[in-house]
């Protein structure tokens, strides 16, 4: 930390990532491959360092959203298999082949286009078929009256000579809602449809080395039933989201700042824009150099607490672009320069997400590019990254 401006930073605990990976791998069994989902810069954690750690741990695959994310990993030396979950225009098939990237195929039209481009390049494109079992987003339609046409479309796509169909997958809509009977029923309905689809394809001679459907929610709630050949834990891998705490998973990211200024404000005074907080007493108010430009949502204003000096302390007034205020009245030992944990192991991001009316994914992804990532192993800094200058 001695070479870094101690304004606001995110600490990425690679030991916590290792712990989470091993815990989840144990949960689904050693025969099931674990995909490290590192899209959106590994949910804000830093895709390159996270991917290197997952590669060392023996993850079976990495998953990203798009070609730009995949190329970044390849050019940084990541050699393990990478699956693009989203759309890639067919004109970029040459790059998919060049960088040895696996592409999701979501309909027959895309399969035909990819096949023609792969033929022109003289190389086979490795693909995973995406089946839409109820997310109603991407994938071959296969529910209800579309089942047989979905089977036929997948068979024709897999038979194309310049495509290598390595995998088939689907995505659950509500697997993270075990408390709702209708969500449990819907998830099992999706899973049953997926397995029926696989059996129908197998009956026609089409098998896949990798079948995967379990996202974070399914890994938590249906590990034995739905693990299959591979699982795709997303936010849960980073120690956040529904079920993370119950499984003993550790937060990988800690968003931190320091106290830059302390002022004593008189009873009756107000603080920050909108004058939404009035001092009920003489108040020892700390100013923190973090705001919504760093990813601290303005909607949390006057509603949340941060961890400093061994206790949780209330945030006061409107969160500004670059600053916010913390009430230090009951923590006289907290001084200028002291560290404040916005979220992390002492103040889980899920708690702040609930207060903001959102999900933990949004808060970790929102941590701004101007916030340096500091990577730790055994509590020692092993890397730093400031993306705004790349």
C-alpha cells in the first residue's frame, strides 16, 4: 500500500477466492468441472488476476460475456478454455479461431453463419449449444410446442461440418429463490425440460462431453441434482449473493477508504446536499473520500453504516460524487487517516445491496475504474491494477 494513494481502493483477497473455489468444488464433487465466470471484469474484482488464480486452481473453463473480454484474457497469457456466453457477430469467427475461444450458439441461423465463416477460415469452431428452457432470453426454443423443432434445429446445427459441438447448456431464472415454492417448481421444470432435450438428442445419436445448467443459485440449492458435467457459479464464487454466508464463503472484495477530515458540527446544523440530515447533538463528523463516482450508490444516503475502528458507524447526509460523511461521535478513537470498510468481511455487500433495493452483483460491478484494485495473498500485496490508465 506504500506506493498507492490511500484515497479509496478495493482489496481483492485471492486466498478467499481459493477458499470459495475449493468449497464449491467440494459441494458439486471432483468429477464436475467448475467454470469461473469472469465476465464484467470478474464482477468488478479484476478478471486477469482472478483468472490466473482460477487457472492455477484447476478450473475447467472460464466464462465471459463477449469477445473483447475473451481477447483480454488470451492476450494476458490465459491459456485455459474460455466460453463466450453472449453474441459474437459472425465476421469475428476468425478471431474466435485465432484465440481458441468457444462460442455459445443460440439459434440455427447463427450456427449456419458461424459455419460458413469457419469454412472460409479453414478451421473448426468449438461451440456450446444454448437451450432456452424458460429464461426467455437467448437459446433454442424447446418448451411446449417448440420441443421437436428445437431438437431438429439443434441436430442440424451440430451436424454442420465446420462446427464442433462440445457442450450444451441452459440458464435458470429463479434457482436462487428456494423459499418460494413456485420458484422451486419452475427451476425443476426447467431442469426436467433440459434433461428431456438431452435425452431426445441422444436418442438421435447426438451426445455432448459437457452438459451444464447450474448457476450460483443451483449450486447452492440443487448441487447433487443439477451439477451434471460442469457448473457455472457466478457471484457466489466471490463470496456474495444468496447462500454465500450460509456456505461459509468469504467475500473476495473489500471496498475501503480513509477518514480525510473530522469536523465538530453543532446541534441543529445540517450536512451535505439537500440538508437531509440535521444534527440531533454536537456531532463529530468524518469526511470520507468516496462517493457515487467510485460506485457508492447515492440511494444509500443516510441509510447505511460502514465499519471503522472495530464498530459499524452510520453514514450521514447525501452521498456526493467524491465524498460522503460518517458519524464518528460514538467512536472517539477513530481519527484522520484511519481505514474505513465500506463493504467486506465486517460489512457484507449483500447488506448494502438490500438497503439499496438491488443485488450484490450491481454493487461490486459498480466499483469504478478510478478505484485501484489491490490483490492480496497471505495478507501481502501481490499486485495492483488501476484500469483508468490502461
